[in-house]
C-alpha cells in the first residue's frame, strides 16, 4: 500500500500518550508493524524525503520489543540490508536530536545495546564497529593519545596515515555518536541534585547508558579503542563523586558503576587480546607509581620528597596515597596529573573541559584511584562469602523476582558469544550461578518465614513463633567456639566453628524427628534471626514481600555441619561402638563450620560499630 508518514506519527503519538504501554507495543509487534510497514518504506540514503523522527523511533521500539520477546529482530532488516547503514545513521542523529525526550533517548540507548550485543550479524557488525574504530581517538586529549601510542607503538603508523587521509578528504568520515553520548551522560548526571526529587526517567537513562558502556568494554572488538576515551573522560571517578551515587535512588547506578570499574581495570592487553599474568599486572601498577614518583620529585621536591623516595609498598595504599597528594595545592596537583597524562594539559583544554578539572576533590580522587593498589580478581573471588547474606538475598538489581519484565537494567554480567578472556567467561558464569542459587535460597527462606509467623509476645515483648515450618527449628543457644588464626598471607580466619543447641520437644512425627537428629557431615544449614514487627493477634498486610523487613528477617548466615555432639561434647560417630551416643533428653547440639570470609566481614562491621549477628 501507499506509505503515509502521518499514519506513523499518529500511531507513535498514541504510543507516547499511553506512556509506551507494553500491551500497545505488543499488539503492533504481533501485527508485523515493522516487517509490513515501517521497514519496507524506510527511505534509503540520499532520498528526497529523509525519515521522520517518529518513523525512526517506531522502528527502534519494535526492535527493542523483539529483543525483549527473544525473537530474531534482524531477519526483517535483511530484506533491505543496503538501507541499514542509513537507518543506523538516522538513529545516531535521533540520539543527538534536541527533539527527543529523555525517555526516547533511553530507548535509543537500549537499541544500541541490542545492536552491540549482535555483532555476530554481518549487517549490524558493519555499522557498529565503525563507531568504535581508530577515529575515536580523534576525540581524546593529546596527553591520553601519547600514552596510548606509547603502550601500543604498532598503531603509530596507522594513526598517522589516518590523520593524513582525514586532512586530505576533509571531515567526510562516519559521524561518531560516542563522544556526544558521554557529554549527554555527564550533563544529565549534573542535573540531579544532592537532595530533592530525582526524575525517574533521567535516572533510568543514566543506568541504561552505563549498561551500554559496560557492554562496550566487555567485548574485545569494541573495547580496544573505546577504553582510551573512557579513561580520558575519567567517567568512573566523576560519576562516583556525583550526588546520585550517594543517594538511596542511586543504588543500581552505583552497582553498575562498580561493574564498569571492574571491566575498565580488567587484566587484559587491549591491543593483543592476551590476558595479563599477576606479574604483568603488578609490573604495570609499579610502573605507574614510579612514573608518578619521578615527576613528583622533579616538580615538587619539597612537598613530595618523602613520597618520591618511599618504596612502593609504603605509598600504594589508598589512605597513604591520598595523604601525600593532598599536600599539593590545586594548580600543583593539576600540573602533576597532566605530566603523567591522566588529565589534559592546560593548553589542550576547551573552556568546557577546563571547568571540569578545577575541582580539587576530583583531581585528588583521580590521582588516588589511578595509582592505588588493586585487589587481583582471584583474591576478590576468594574473599567472597560462600553463602548469601540478608542484603544480597533481597537485592532486586542482581536477584530479580519472578515478575521481571525485561524492561529494566540489571547489575548482572551478560552471557554472549564474545568474552575478554577464558577467565572472564568462567567468572560471568560463576557470578550468575551464584545468584541463581541465591534466588532459590530466597524462595525457601520466604516460605519458611511466612509459615513461622513471628509475633511480639504481649507481656514480654520477645519474638515468639505462632506458626510452624517443617524445615525450621528454634535455637536454644548459639555460640562461636573457635576462631582459628589466619593462614600465612591471608586476613580472614583459617576456620570458624560454632555450636547450635536446639530442642526436639514437641516433634511427634518420627520421620521428621529422625531428620533433625541425624545431621551428616557437610550438610548445609542456615541460621536465621527473625524479629517480629506485629503483636500477637495482628496480621500483616496481604502483599508480596519485597525486602527482608517484610519477612521480619534481621540476619541469615550459612554454615556447614561438622557433626552432632555426643554426651561428652565430641563429634558423634554412629559407627564407633565405644562412643557414648547422643544425649538422652530432647536437647541436641550440632557443631558447624561458619564461612570465614563472611565472619571476617562481620567482624569488620562490628569493629565499625555494627551489631554482632552471631549473638542474636
């Protein structure tokens, strides 16, 4: 049929008026709005009438919906693959357009996320990789460019020939959207105040941009040249100092920033694709600090003499480094950081850029973050608690509930066809498997907590259980009986043992009684502290619990059974004929191994003034 841009605008206005209601978008998708109407009539490059903004945005919404439904989105575009570059150029123009709202810009970034997650498709790959190629370095500072070429000298010849060609041809190269996207990110981030209302759409847009940046640096073809731009803008440091990062609404934003920082410092050589060994990572770190020390001694021998002459181990800690750098005034710190190529030199800065580097706190943070000692990935994994705690269990950003629609961003690693290294592949799978088991544990804990029905006893004010759960039993007593010294080179205890005492009185079901009496070595138990919020006779509101407070849960700690204790307080062994057997009364005591990593975190929390969960 005949194409009418007015019809597309009318449909788009209705979608927009309904707040982009999912049922409307799904109806359009089922009626093949993209395949039968939008794409066949999209104008090719150089057409008399260019595509309108509603036309481009309608296509974007349909592609995003296909991805949400997990169906092939690119099949329809392959009927006119030659027009796809023109469409992608129109998307880039829409992203930079003043007419697009924050919500629409968020949809465009979501479309870009989907494009860069589909690099296996030749049509998509052709336009995407042009955006993250060597010309991207035309938009970074001269100081950063010198540093990058020094690290990858094989690119110098290629860089010079590209610059020469650009001067000869003029500005006829592909327009790049990433510099503008980063500027847009910073301007929207600056619009959020330290207190007061946060626009939800602005926050969602910032989270979506972070998701896109994580995807770019988590794949080698897109990471290679883009990482230099990310480091040049000091995005992670600047975003962490922004007001949003310190607000409760910015929790997901902060988690995404942590993921971005993790991939920014990933142990890999961007240009060869080779993973870096622990020694190579250390050599790179030591090289940075030695360079800083040399320049510090040359520029400020009076203020930083002690820092410049100290060994690296004495100054690489965050607090020591910050104390040394804070001795310098703002102009001195700027001079030192520009010498080590961390910020642009004064003469290379535009008026807008020079304003950024006038913040003394930012300069101090940049100098500290880029030179402080980092925990290796392996040490970070070893320091993770084995069992989930109460904060991780109800963190919807990493352990979403069943009702997750696919419309929001999650602070999770993605599984795709490309990974940075084999270690990266294993690490992403490990994290996802860990969170999947956390989700299953959460379901069991929720079920048990609801069945127990904790209530406040009227006369004593203590928590009592007015319900019953087959999988739970109240503890009479719990105490930590042994905390072993840490192994050489470690900070956490070698092992932590605890003893839990409970009573079997009142259990009439013989099968259940046997289950509670016959814990075997290596069985996994969870210790829960429940504090009731409602008095006896009161009922909580009938709604789905979204937090640990909704289930009256204060603490949850996992542990591994070492064995039941016999009459003499030794591990009971049913095969030992000379053993004295289990105690005669209803009381039983089980010895458990607590998680040393979690215990170390709890001890640090207690030292900082927190509660001690093990006494509750």
